[in-house]
C-alpha cells in the first residue's frame, strides 16, 4: 500500500539518549562526566567525532572556533540584525538568517579547502617531495579549470591572515601539524593570483586543513564554522537589542538605491486575461 | 524625497573591526589575545557581554553550554536531519532548520525563566525572607493566570533534572549562586503541579537563572541556548551523512499517517470561476 | 523502555497523498482537477481551508496575496539579498532568511489583527450598534494597557493605505464584507494615535480582517503573508543575481558604522584561567 | 580608512517603490493596476521577469505553481511540522525550515534541469534533427560522467508523472511548447536508467523546461518551486495547529531508533586537560 521500498535501513544513533535519571552524550554521562569537566569546544568535538579530544587537540579546536567567531559587520551579521528588526520576539530566526549566508562565498571556503585536501589524500608519512607533488597537482588542476583555489587570498588581509599564522604556530607547538595542513602550506607556496601575486593562506583554508588533520568529517566542516559564527551573531543581536542599527541600514538602502522599473511603455504594455 | 524620518540614530558597534593586519573583537586582538588564550565558551561570553569572564564564570558558562548541547533525537535534531535529506550540499540550511525550533515549547523556556526572574528584580543583598516573598508572588501570579511556571518540571526527568543539580553545585563551588538563581530555587520550593506534585527545576530554568546572574542580556538568553544546541545539531548532521535516518523517518511518517481528506462530496463541491 | 507516554494521538492528514498514478490534494486529483482549472491563489486557499473558494472569494484571496507581495527594499528583502551574497548556490536559504523577518514588527501585524478580531467574536448578524460596542471595547482595552492597536497606522501611508482601500472596495463588490472586517472598520473609527491623530487602517489590518471573514485559521494568517512576501523576495533575488547590491550594502554598513569597543582599560582588564 | 574598494557598483532596483500615496511594483501601481486585476501567480511572474504574462503564459505559470504546491508528508512538510512543535508562536520559522530542504535532492532538480537545458541553448527555430542532436549530446555527456539526468524518473510515478503530462498538454494548447521543453522531451526519448528502463519526465523536469521557455531567469527557477511549496507547507502547518503529529513523530523516532554510542572503552578513554 505504501509507495516506499520495504527495505529502508534501520535508524541508529550514537549521539544522545535520555533515561529517567540520566542524559548520555556519545556514551558519556552528561551531568557527571562532561559538565564542569570539559569545555564547550571539546564537547562539540565529542559530538562530531565520537571521542573527546586530547589536551592539545582541545586547545587547537577551541582556537579554530575562536578564530571564526566574528569578523565585524559581515553580510551574515547584517542579515541577522535586519531579521531581528522584523521579529525581535523570535531570536532563533535572526540567528538562522545569519547562518544561512555561510555558503560558497564566505564560510563555505572552509569545506571546499577540506574537500580539496581530502581528495588529494596525503598520507601521514608523506615527505616534502610527495607533498610538493600533490600541491603542484592541485594548483595546476585549478589553474587549468580556471577555478580559484579555496583557502587562499583575502580581500582585507593581503599580506598575512593573522588568524592563519597563529593557528599554524599553535599546531606546531602541539605537534598537530598533520599531512593536510602541511599540504595546504605547500599549495600556498605554489599558488599565485592571475596577476602573479602570492596568495597567503587565509583563516578558512587553515581551519579547513587543521580540521581534516583533527579527523572532523567533511560533512561537518562547514558546520563547525557555522556554530562558531553563530556565537558572533548572538553577540551582534544582543547589541542590536541595546543599540539598534537595523532601521538605519534599511533607511540607507532606501535612500541610496536608484529605482529603475523595467516596464517600458506604461499601462498598454500590460496584458490581462 | 525619501519617506523615512531624517533623524535615525547613527550605527555604532562594539563587537568587531578589521584592519589590514588585525582583527579586533570587543577591543581584543583576536589572533594575539584570544586565540589560544581563551576557550570558545569564554569568547562567546565576551562577544555577548563585552568583557571576558573570570575563571569561575568561564567554567560555569561553559557548563551551561555543555548542558544544553544535546538531548538526543529531539524535534530540532529530526528537522535538521530531514532538511539535510533534501539539501545535503547546504549544511547551513539544515542547521538553521534545527535551531528554528528553539521557541516557546523547548529552548525558549530559558528566556522565559530569565524574563520572569528579571521582572522580580531580586537585589544582590536580598535575604531569604525577601526571596521567599518574591517567589510566592511569582507562583501566585502564575497560578491565578493559569500559566505554567517556566523552568519547572520535565517530561522525562520527573525527580531531579541531573543537569540542574550539577549546575547548582558548580555555582555554589565558584561562589556564583546569585540572587536570580537563589530566587529560582525558592520558586521551585513553592511551586506544585495542578495535581499537587512538586515540580523540580529543569535545566532550562537553572540555566536561565544562572545566566541572569552572569549578566547576560535578556535578549541574548535564547541565543546562548541556540549556539549550544547548534553544536549538537552539527553532531547529528555529521552522523546523518554517515548513517542516514531521514528517509526512514519519512517512510515511517507516510506509513503511519492516516489520510482523511476533508472534501465531503466530490467534484460537485468544487467551485470554479 | 521509552520515556514517552504510550497514548500519543495517531497521525492523520487531510492534505496530500500520492499513489503510483495519482497525486491527491485535499481530495482533489491534482493533475486532472486542479492544474489548469484553478489558479495558484485558489489552490493555496484549498490547501489551508480544505475547500476551494467561490469565484469572489478566489478573487479577494488573490488580491490579498498581491497586496502583500512586495514593499520595496524592506529589511526582509535586504536580509535575503545579503544571504544570497554569501550563498548564491542555495537560493532556498536566502528566501528563508527573507521570510524569517515576518514577525511582530511587520507582517505579524496581520496575525495580531486577526487574533484581536477573533477574540471579540463578532457574529454574522451583528448590527452597527453591536459592532460599535465591540470596537470601543477593543480600543479602550488597548489604550488602558498602553498597547498599539494592530493593523492601524503606517509609517509611510499616513492618509490612506491604498491597498486597504482597494481591498475594502473589492470585498463590498463581491458581498464579502463580513463581521470581522466591519468590526475592524469600526475600530479604525474609534482609534486615535497618542497625539490625537486618526489612524487609518493599513494593508495588514485589512488583510487580517478579510482572511478571518474568509475562514482562514488563525494559525495560518501569518503564513498567508509569508507566502505572498516570498514571491516578492524571489523577485528581489532574481534581480540580485543580475544586478547585485549585497556587497555595496555591506560596504555602506562598514563605512557608516562607528566602532566603539566596550573594553575600557586594555589587556589588564582581561582575566584568564 | 575602510578596507573596501571604493568603486563598488551603485544600488539599483526595478522592483518596488513606495511614495506617500502609492506603491509601485515593476512600474505598475499596485492598488490600481494589479490588485483585483491580475491573479497572484501572474503578479509573481511580473516580480521575477519585469513584465506581466500573456493570458496563456499566466495560466501555464499558475499550473506550474499548482503542480508543485504539495506532495504529501514530504521531508519538507515534516521538518516544518517538527519546527512548529517547538516554536508555534513563530510560524515564519516553521515555513523557513520547510523550504530549507528545497535542495539538490528534491526541488533543486528543477533548477538543475533548467541549467542543463540552457547550457545546450536550443534556438527558437531548432528543428527536430537539431534537437535530437542536442539531446543525444546531453544524454551521452551525463552517461559518460556517471551523472543522473535531472528531471527524469520518479520514485513513485514510474510510468508517467501525471503532472508532467498535464503541463505538456497545456503548453501545447496555449502554443507555449518552446525549444527548451521540446529539447527536454527529446532527452526523455534518449534516456534510459542504468538497467535499461525508460525514464519518464517528472514534474520537476517539465516545470524547469517550461519556465526556461517562459523566460524565467535561472537564478529564480528554484525560487518558483520554493514559493509554490511554501503554500503547501502553510497548509500542513494550519493542519498541525488543529491536529498535531509533531510529537507523535518525535515519539516514533525515539522508539524506533537504536542507540549505539561510539565510545568503546568507558571513562578511561576520556582525555582531560
């Protein structure tokens, strides 16, 4: 009677379960083993990977989250503020509007860099020559297709993206500079802009590479960036509630935009049933 | 020419600013002063309040975030998974769908408890008698209006919500049991269900009270819960990518639902132009 | 073993069902009885109410949808455009961002007016005196609470909202000026702004009243406005793809906003674990 | 001082503008020329294309919108209902959650079919031989890449998708069977599933082709489907308010899902700072 196939896979989950007196997350007792014992960033790592990070992994993962949390009045922050202007009683909607801009142009870079590196599949033991070979392959493939290399270059931070530099230093300090990040650094060495300028690694590219080395699934890479940025958006919305700019921005748009209707010839151009 | 009033307030922000070589968050240099120096939870606290937490505040705020990060296959997690089924290439949309359910029935409780406590405005110096008086006022006002008290009772955790108990103990340990939380505990003492049963404080109520004491703006209370739960949702989506249940859930709904069209009398009932 | 009560209600739906060779909507065969036979607005009416509209009802419902479809560069349209700037490959996300602003400040007015009128419950046979009495009661109750009356006044259209006037005339022409709309017109007669000026009925208030008379459920009132406005948003996004303004708007915001970090005293103010 | 380039394009819009006594949409006076004069579907066409449709175009565009408005308890409808369960006071959020699933797996097919056809660029005068040549090129290219052809085949409607058949007949009747639709029909003739079965054109493929012939921008194709489906979602939410299934679905998921935590070895596996 149903139109669906009978043999759909069963539903299984490893994430959470509640009983009358306990809440379990990835096999840990939430109240006894996680709350007060591990920080939120490390709990997020656990939710995504199924294991708690080591001390160094936890620090690095937290630093990635801190790095991406805010970048000022971005299109995402503005979209969230404008949505709050219309629906201040439903803050979750304004946050959602803010994260919906995390696509190919901004935070998606993160995932694209990760996909590119995982496709190259550098092994744990890859030496410099091997990484150089892979990096050249990546750069050449993108150049021949006319594609931009994800994770390189930044509209503001043209010299060095300070977040990328800091993360790289931290990864070295903690012995967590794995094959994906080492490959990403080689890609940076070989890449140049169409006009021949060097293209420094940006925060998104570095974060994507580090998260690959930390074992974050490709499907979760963009999600890590989204949770991080959601924290920044909540900061913007708390400010919007105290010192609103939404209506001023609306005003600016109405005042600055030129209205040029496409209708050429007035009512006669209109066709009606 | 424009229809808007001329005297809209100027736009000001305290949150973030980028220059060619630096990124600033609430006056801190992101790469030098925050990354690797403070954890993500504490950075979130900074974004919302404009100051870094003390050590104890940071631990408590992290514990609140950990407490709310996941509660298994909630309607939010399921909505996110179903959205991922249709649009796996736009993970930000599935996360947004998940957080959009953070309204009055679930995570909004958080904000409602905070509003209730802030409306009572317990002072820092309030003694037990004063808090008792305020608590009785709150309970009586809700009872006379027939409203549920936010933050009390839980469909699963009927005895004690283990998360609330843990947070309470942590707040005491860190000397952070402030007037809002002490008032919330008194409300718990006085509240009973319509059938006369005691109503234990739940995680949402405890978190709302603690965040008031931590100085989180009312407008940001629900946002804190949303960021926390977003981490859980990313965990669910990473799992959905590996071991999908979206189509099985769809199948279950189609199979279990009864179809009862409201149309009584067939084609003749239809009116057309 | 499960924590849920055993006696949840069964799932039933009247809306749609597919078989191997037919698709049914509210009991109508979609391809044979609806496509090409009734317009989209009337199909929307069917989806929400479970019956097809009469000819006049169909025209009026379509006119309501047309009335609300666009209002220029609103915060909703701008939020959608900014989201598209970040994620042009996921247009559904930009549309979602646009509709998320349909809250208490703008399109929610629609629902609030409907709730207000339905709470007064004017009967089909109510005469002018009875409606006057109800209208005075509504106006007095709002005034005594210090609340704005939903559906009255408009920041631009201070004399007459031309959409409200047109809808009123259409409803009269089609014999569809029911008790909710007649009550709303009386509320307009009695209402004045705090400064004593008359407050003309706006499009939202008129639409809310008419939809009550058309039998649209209160829970669907805001949804009608959302679908209508979604059409306008798709128009804005099609234009954004051809002639983008998202980055210019971002630029304007960055340029016009003042940065005033709240951090008073520099690094020393920072507390670390 | 700003980091943005000085030469961003000016903001221009053709869509809407308000003055103190008039609202203009694409150059038409909304209240006088559109409301009551053209139906909502045709207004949507105007918003997207900048011109009103002819009578036949208006009927066909309305039929496309009707065709896609509902397909029963889809993942989108379920996500919307689950979101409503958590936040019934913010219906716009539930609608947004529903449309966010309009991605690559379901309604995005629409856009993909349109992109495929526009990339082939069939001319208005293309004869059967020319269309055959283009269709074979499309089929061969997809087969060699191992890609599915968008717009062909359906999990339920394995013989004929009745919506596609109806739309095709309507387009013929109105003389609107243009080169993109004729090409799509040829693609259907040449395409077979991996197991050699014929793959009938589905509603999404037919709608995508027809909208190309109607001159809808590629960037708006998915948006047309989203507005259509939003109407269905509002129908589901109106029903959810009357006869909820959200909690039952949650219950089913909790009851049917198996919990298998990934944590192998208990507390000792946990690493702490």
